[in-house]
């Protein structure tokens, strides 16, 4: 694993990024719940699309209330949300509840402490985060990487330390989580989400889906993450500083057994999103349009995957032509 901080853009406003490459039934079924009761696990943040908002997501085994207590210098405020039942598609059909609470009324750039959970189920540890800065005249710093499992995650300790020292405003994880999230009836996914908690509970952990998330129509990915624009999390965009960042699914072009609707909806959405971002008045405010998707648009090797084809499927079916971050194995 090699990583380093570097300024990836120059001009009116720079964006600093750390880029890491990971080396990496018809009959009744009994439901096994081995996440501990109502105790919150797998706590992670995501940017809600506004500098005054933040989304908190976590998991419990039992159905409990969804509450976040937070504030500047104390837990003076309370926000409530909701939970959905997630049943893994494996043969054990393990069930957990995914909680989502949106924090509103944050002051951009201010630091907040929080914990999540409920009185009946218990509370998480105490965490802190800094609300995203507003406006376009600042230079965000972030780490971008893909293909990180919960074994041999060589960059994890560095990411943990640098995140908790306040080096990043957000994280971009461009697909392939845990290897794989559905493995061992989703226990590997649970372990991975707890592993990244030491990063994702402190800064927004922004994601896109990879090929290793394909099981059961990407249900582990879709259920566990909360990106802007809805819980599907397959394609979305957000503005931060002088950049418009787009996350999209390269996998809808490959796993067509799940239907073509996702592909056509994403294409129409992406085209409209880029048209809006490219308007002169918007490009003046945010000159950087950055895309992130798991598979590369262009390849420099023969790896018996999409790169061996005459033209990349992602390149043919995407319309971006913008700077981007990719992973893929």
C-alpha cells in the first residue's frame, strides 16, 4: 500500500487528496441475530448534500428507536430518525436494523460531538465531526481509495490516524468493500463496517459500488450506506468547495441480470447532472467536476476483465470525460 498527500489540482482553488491503492426458501428459515441487541454498531457518517446537514447511519440487532444526541461542547440537541429491516440473502437470512438520522441546523465548519442509539438499546461511543465548510473559496482535503477488505487492509491504520488528526474533510471509497460484504452470511460485512468505524464515524465516508458488492442485487451495499439523494446510493452527486463530485455505478453495465432499468435511469440522471454542472454560471463557481466509479474508463494492461475488450464498456456507456477516481480487481 502506497499513499501520500498531494495537491491534485491547481488554479483558483486547489483540492488536496490522499490517493491510496489497496493491495489487497420455501420452508421457514430461522433468523439468527448475532449483532448485540440494541447496541449501536457500524457507525458511519455521510454528507447529506448541505453544509448544515450530516447523516448518521448505524446498525442494531433489535428494533429500537433511532436517536442521535449531539452539540457543540455537549449533547444538548436531539435528532430522531427511522430504521429499516435488512435481511441478508444468505442461507441463514440474518436480520439487522439499519438506522438513519439526519442532523440539521449545523453551523458550517463547526465541530460537534455526538453519540447514537436509544435509551432502551444503549448508546454508541462518543464521536466528533466537523460540519462541512460552506462556499467555494476553500480547498477541501480528502482520501480516495478502493478495493479494501477487512483482512490485509494495509492503509487502514494510516487512514485512522490521519482522519482522527483532522487531515481529511471526507473520504471517497470507490468500490469493493470487505471481500465480500455478503460473505459468511454478511458477517464479513459487519466486521468491515465495524473496522472502518474508527474513520467513518468522524468524517463523511462517501462511496460507490464495486463488482464485489454484486450479490443479491447489491443489497448489502444499498442497505448499509446512505448517500445523498436516497438510500439506494448507486448514483448521486454533491458540491464541496470548488468541486462538483459525482459517484456512479460502473456495475449496472455488467450485472444486467438485475434488469436494465438501473442502467437507463443512471444514464439519464448522469447526463442531466453533467449538463447542470457544466452551465457557465455553475462552472464559474465550481470549475472542478470529479467522477468516481469502480471500474476504469481507460486501461493500460490485459487483466482478463473489461480491459481486454477492444473498447471499455464503461468508456462507451459513460458520458463524463472528467477527472475521476477508480479502483477494481
